[in-house]
């Protein structure tokens, strides 16, 4: 077993991505009980909701699990821009017999400024904590490390990876451009080199002295094997778990995932205000010119989705998914992990890898 797996407390080089709004405590526990690392995303939750989610996972597993937080720069309100965006969305609201909100709010507090959620993590002591959109202050990192938590953080390029490694984080998650959901860029307005998972993983493995987790477009055991062959210590997988019955994806999201839209993912800021890969739907077709800052824009996005869904239209949902979406399978989470394990074991031997030392240990019993 490689050193990262020991640090994370797992048997398999598989991490279920912490998809805020889709991953549930039930899913995380099932994945962890199957030998991989289950995850919950609390970036969209307040402190007490986060506490309840952590405790719900612990009630269903005694294995390690991951809690993910969002470390974006707090939004700067722009009333004129927000009013213009609401005016642009007004015809869509009217189509479903609804009116847009009178004004938009910053609906999520960034972890970097959320002392209440920081206190919850220090008190609840989850085994693994991961950061997306950047890093919290160094004193917060030190406090979390003092609890014994393993720490992960997302990088989309080499510079971000170096920043993460310099901060003393245990492993870097290499989020390729293929990945679904929010792009983990530290600065969403900076130029993005759009590195794919293969290139980014290899760059980070060759350049950093910390373990690397490959993420983006990985849907099956062959994909995991490919990531390990590049030098990754594990693979993080998100879209593959959306179809599990334990996920909170609604019926419209599931229908889209297993329909033609799966083959046409696109990046958009329109839904939340930050670039994110989504199944092509009615929201992505609107374009995102003039969208307010994240997560202020999400206030409008959620309201429009609620209005449309009440009328039976699911095409305005945040249907985050990666480029591997057509490979999704509707399996219970534990069964999916078992399938991934078997596929990884069956993957062809990799030239130059002696003794298959990346292979996971057989399951007990």
C-alpha cells in the first residue's frame, strides 16, 4: 500500500469526489465501508448543517472519510451587475410563472472567513479535510493538522500545486480540465491553461515532493490504472457516483446523465458565477456574459431552477458532470466501488511497473 493510502486510512486508491449538493452522508459511508475514501462537500452548508453531516457519516461507518470546504475569496457585491443579470433572467422566470428575486445574496460563506465552520471541523475532527478554490489561512491549516487530519487541496496548474505543497498539505489533487463541477482555480479571472488530467498529473508528479491524486474524466478501473501509471497515488472520481441511488441527484439530473446530454458537457459561469463543467442544458445555453460573482450568481441560479422544476422542467439545474459522463453506471455506491476494484485488478500490467505495486490489497474475507 502506498504512503498516501496509509495516511488517508483506506485500502483502495479510489477517492469519491466531494460533490457538494450531490454527495450525501449515506454515499460517503457506503464508499468508505467498501474500502475507498467516501466524501461529503460542506461548501454549501452552514456550520450546524456541516456538523450534522459529519456526524451522520460517523453514524454509518467507522472508516476514514473526507470533508471538503470551499476557500474562494469572499464575493464583492456589484448591485448594478446583479440587477442587470436578474433582468436578463426575468423572461426565463416568467416562462414558469415566477418572478426573479428582488436582489441577490452571497448565499455561501467562504471557509476562509467562516470561523463557525472552522470551529466545527476542529471539534468534530474528520479524518480527512480537503480545500477547493484555494487554501485557508496558515493558522487554520496548522489547527486542522493538529487534529490529526490528513489534508488535500485542488490544483489546476503547476503554480497552484507548488503553493499547496509549500503550505504543508499532504497531497495535491490534480484537477484536469475534463473534470465535472467547479473548476478549482484559485483565481477564476486569471488565464487558465486548461491542462488535461494526463498532462497535469504528470507535471505535478515530476515537480512536487508530495503525493498527487488524479481527478477528471476517470470513470472506471482502466482510468484508475492509467492515473497510477502516470505516478498518481490515487484517483478521485465524481461523475461516476452521481448515478448511485445514495446520491441526492434529482430525477431530471439522472435522466440527463443517462441520456444524450452526457456526451455534451460544457463550461459555464451562468449557474453559479464560477467556471464549472455541466451537462449541456437550458441554463448553459443562456451564455454567461455579465454574470455576477460567485456565489452571488448562485442565488439566482437556484431560484430559477426551483421555479422551472416546479413546472416540470429540470434543464436549469446545476447538472455538474465531467467529460466521462457517457461511461456512468447506475449502481449502488458499494457495488460501484467493488466494480472499480475488480476492473483495476483486471487492467493490463503496466510496462516498467514491477510486481504491480500499485495494486490494492485484496478485500478482507
